[in-house]
């Protein structure tokens, strides 16, 4: 390095000289730099986030560093991708949304724990590890970091198509361990990482099992599979050249989702596949906004007794008494959490 600086200083090398790269013809030629092409970087980013999510172990497999929330499979890939992004591209535009409303919502999401800390003296506990309340803001930032990184680098149409492809391919790959666990019971996480990540009884479905693979719960696996089904049908709708292969992939993923025995994911799939196949972009966005609004409003509706809990339980019991018991268990826990939340309804 010292010799190179000396050569530049003495004029042997021009400060603006372009590096030499090997061309496709096998000759050395000057180029404008060796930066990673945008498409390759976007695909690498998608692969980093998706593979980390699907195959790394869940908690308690974490790095418990002092004074910060544990680093786990959900934030380590995002932090790595963010660091590599800054190294390769520097700051590529603002990390926050451009609209005032968008910026306000993100900042409220990240900084609102500060007000929670001001009204609570209790620490937050992750297992046996106690954290001060200020760590909540860092936890919120780590939670939303993948979305902020994706907003910077995956906002183009080509990157979004790559993301849809990745979700479909990830779903197809994941069906293999899913089918293994449907037959042998969820054991892969224990065989490979040495621990079981949840309650085994919640994986039992009739005379079979609901797979968990390396995710925290079987519901997470089925909802990811549902996302892969949507992706396959979306690609089938728009890719004329490979319609037969994509249709077979979509039907296969749907069949595996059916075998996974998760009623909630099946209800969403049956209700939303027609939206993917028949509705235009604007209407799909409106449906997504409606679902998001219902999710945000649900705790308020539940607290105001506007959710027809008894009627939903009765209809679920007609389909499967076991599913009705599972739904009742969730309703009971929601009521416990709401009672706790109403002790400090503003900031928690």
C-alpha cells in the first residue's frame, strides 16, 4: 500500500486512473469500477434476509450482548445487509419514507418506547436477561430495519419481481422439510440445533403433525407457505412463457398448505387467491390496506366488545371442535393481554 501511494505521489499513476478488469473476451481493460451490479446486489439482499429467516435457529439461540436486545435470526441478517449496503453504496437516499405521515409513523414506532420508559420503572426481561427500558427503542429499530433496508434497495419493479420469485422458490424448498415433519413430527430443529423451539402439543393435528421446521411456530410456517402460494399464482398470472410450470408450482404449494392443517392460513388463502388472480394493482392495494386496517383496529374492537367472539367460536366448533378450542385459547389470552394493557392504555 505504501508503494502504491508513493507511485501516485510521484506521478507514475494518475489519481483518476481506472482499475483494470478482465473483460468477457479475456483481455484486461479499464472499467468504471468494480461495484456489484444493482440486480446482483438486490438478489443477494433478498437471499440474505430470506435464508436467515428460514434456516437460522429461533430463540434461545441468540447473542446476548450487554445493554442491547438479543441479536437473533430476525435482526442479524438485516444488520449484515445494512452494513454491506453502506460499504458498497454509501447512503442511497433517505432511509425514512418521503411523506410526512410515513416519517411520523416510523419515528413514533421507534421512539414511542421512550414515553413508555418515562411511565414505567420496570425493566424488560428476555428470559433471564434483564434489560433497561431504553433498550425498547433499539429493539423497535431492529424490528423495522429490514423494511427500511428493503425500501431503499427493493423498491423497483425488477427487485419486487425478484422478491416474488424468491418467496416462491423459498416455499418450494421449504416444502421438503415440511413434508418430513408432517410424517415424523417436528424434529428438525432439535436434530440440527439441539433444542425444541415451542410446545410440541401445538404441533399435533389429528393423526398427523403441523410442521415447524426452523421457525418459531407452525403458524409461521403455514403463513409463509401461504405467501409462497400467492407469489406463485401472481407469477403465473403475468409470466406467459412459463405458465404451466408456475401453475404446477402454485398447485403443489397449495396442496402442501392443505396438508399442513392450519385453518387460519387456509381461510386467508381461499379468500385472497381470487384477489391475486382477478384484481388489478389498485384494488389489490386497497384490499391490503383494508386487511392492515382491520389488524390495527382489532385490539380496539376487541376491547369495545365489538368482536363476535361467541359466534366465531360456534362456527369454528362446527368445522372442528379442536380448532374451536384453539381459537378459544387465543381469545382468552387476548383478553388477559387487553386487561393488562388497559392498566396503562396510552403508552403501555
